[in-house]
C-alpha cells in the first residue's frame, strides 16, 4: 500500500472511533507533500485536524548541525501550504540547541 493510502486509512479509522474527536499529526516539514496535504485538508473539512511541525530551529546552521535534512525556508513553505488548505498548524522548537544562545 502506498504511503498516501496508508495514512488516509489510519486517519479515517481513528476518526471512526466514538471517543476520538480529531487528530493532531506530528511530523517534519520535509515529510509532507501536496498530495498528503490535500488528503489531510479533505479530512479537516469534516473533523478537527492539526499538523504540528517539528521545526526545532529557525537557524539553518543549527538545522545542519543537528542533521535535520531540511532548511528553515522549507519549514516556512510547508507551513504556507498547510495554511492554504485551512489546516490548523502548530510548531515545535527546541530553544538553546548547541551553538544558539543558551545552548
């Protein structure tokens, strides 16, 4: 089964449970594409859905140092694409990573 179909199946199965009111999906900004966001956007029309992106830092040098494999610009692009589909967004940061203030 391809990843898109698998994710859609998992999300819809979860939402069929009587005690689940919505989804909070934790992911990385480099792990979503337009097809995945379109599918999640369709689900979000019928149920609460939030995507929480693990951005970790806004500093590309730090992202390279911790081997995140994405830039801050890619994070911003993922957020903008998510917002365009009216999907709720959260972001996780890890302040004080090595080389940053306090890190």
